[in-house]
C-alpha cells in the first residue's frame, strides 16, 4: 500500500449541448483512486474553453456551486492527478490548455515519457517557455508544433507519436473534435463507451464508464488514435503493432479498481489468481487469512480459497483517509498509517495470521501494520505479497522510488521479514506474472529490470527528496 500511480483521464463527447461537466465530474469521482493531489475539468462551449482546476479531491474542488459555473457544451476533458514528476502545485493541475495560431487545445495525460528531459531541453533551446514541471506540457508543445505544420489535429497527434517515447494515454480536445490515443506499447489503460443517448465517453478505466451510465465498447488499442466528431468515430491505426504490448502489470496488482476490466481481463479475477498462486508457492499453516484494504483483499480471498484457511476481515480501513503514499514525507506517511487502519482484535487475537498485501517498498508501512496486528494479539504473522520484490525504479508513470530507497535492493527476504516484524515473508514469483494477464504482454521492469525503452539519462528517482532537473536551468 505504498505505491501510487500517476493519473486518471476522462473525456466526453455529446451529439448535442449537454451537462458534460456533470458527466465528467462523476467520471473523475470514479477515477479518484488514480490521483488525489489535484483535478480539473475543461468544457468546450461552442469552441470556447472554460475550465476549473485546483489542488484537492474531486469532492473538494467541485462543489454544486462551482460546477454550475461551468457551461453546458458538447465536449469536456477531465483529469485526476498524482504527480510522479513535477511538484504538487496548482500550475501542474491538468488538463493543460494551449492557445495557438490554429486554435485551442485541452490535454489530459496519464503516464510518463522516457524521453521527456531531452524533448524539454530541445524545446527550451528553441525558445519554449514552460509554466509547469510535468511531462504533459512537453506533450502539449510537441502536438502544437505539429499542428502548425499539419492540416488537422489528428494528423498532428499522429506525427507527435513519432516523437514521444514512453507511456502516454491521452485525451485531448480541439474546438470541434475529441481525440484519445494510447502509446504503441499500451503501458497505461484507456477505453471508451457510449451512453443510451449517444454520448461517447473515454476513460482510464471501465469503472468510470459504468459510473456515468455508459456501456463499455472496447479498449483503445496500443498505438491507436480515436477521433470523435459529430460525423461519428474514426480509428487510426498507423502506430498499432509497431511495438510489443507492455501494459503495466501493476495495474492488475494494485492501481485499478477491482470492478474494472482492462484489455479484456477482470482486475478482481487477476488479484484472486495472484492469491491462489501465492498459496501454492508460499504455503503456511495458519488459522486465518486477512488482506490489507483495499487492493490486498481479493488476493487474500484467493489465498484462502486455494489454501482452505478461513478468510476474515482483520483490518478495517478508515474510508475518509487518502492513500498512504500521497503524503510527501516519511513522518507524514507514518501519521496517516496510524489513523488509516485498525486491527479487529476479535478476528486475530491468539491466531496464526496470513497477512496479504500488494507490495513492500521501504518496509515502514508493512512494519506498522504487523505491529498493529501484534498489539491486537496475533500469535504469528506470515506476510504474503501479491507482487514480486521491487528492484528497479519506473519511468512510465508509477511512483517507484530510486534503488537506494527500495528495501528489497538492500536486504534479503529473511532480513525484510525481521525488519517488518513478520514470522515469515513470501513474494509473488516474477515468473508467474503472465498468469495475471492471461499471457498478454506486460511491463515488469520494476521487478526484473527489462525496460521496454531506453532508460532516461537523468534517471535518479526519489519523488520526495529529488531536486527537479528543471531547477538547474
């Protein structure tokens, strides 16, 4: 429970003028788990863009009064953010808006570019002035440059995809069109659906489609561009098949909501399967299996089903506390853990407990949870992790820290068990990751170091202590 993903994107195209801001609001609410630092909505009212963006949760930024200030329109783009690059300030809120010689554009982005530093340096040397520290503004500049050379926004986007490297699921809006695109590797999920009245909805996850009453149509293919206009939907696939599919496997382990289906695979079923595999590869004699809310619950259920050990609710989550890793600082993270989870003494007292969680990063959070269970009377605690050990940083939009802060890079499994206070520790086998994706292509570089793209030259990653590379300029 100490890893966080970057963002969630959402887009709406209505055949008539409608409350697209309201639709976007509920879509972003369903994607809140993907980003809790900031959010924003841009509405297209007959070619005029009106936006509202700020730091905070969707429910904090958008009140009934503030939503009423956004006009009706036939298009809107929305975003929830948790930044893996750039600071947590209002200037980094998305969607990014651009006014240029050929019109306007609003852009929402999920992922990280692996060539962002090089592109930004080149843009700045050619006179570009940046107002944010995120990759998204770099993407907006590239698309704008190409738009000035091409006859349409879709041609500009296609040309930009020849330049951009790394992870990007995009939703962008011009005065007349809504577009979405997924990078050729398909690192990050993206799908679209349609409501009964013909409104098209694009979202990072299918759970957001359901939240606004849209029927799921399909996932956007890796490398595909979709164009939505009053004349219908156009698919462009000139970038499809150029790269092997590399969807981030951690989407299934942790990021996505369990009721989402990504690339045809149920997230919940994938997590239950992870628990089953853990029970086979790391069996243990115990009295009860419990999961760490929320992403450890399904894996715990799978462990219980496979092992025959009863499943129980040994930990209760305070629903009003955000994800632990959102706090920029170790002491702040620890303070949140103290009030975020409570152990159910009646469930664990005097018992041998199998504790299932999705990951261990630094070990501090896991140690605190083990301590909670000890204080509640657990006799033994056997921790099982539904992901392999983190051994490498991620450059594609996952907030996995530099190696010096990854506990598995410095300690053996037995040493980690002692550090966190567990009686035993077992990780999900890296060679079984394909079982979670039904054999479909996936990225597991954070576990095995097999990066699909070139590693960025400026590759020191530490979100909470790093000096942004832009600061030296």
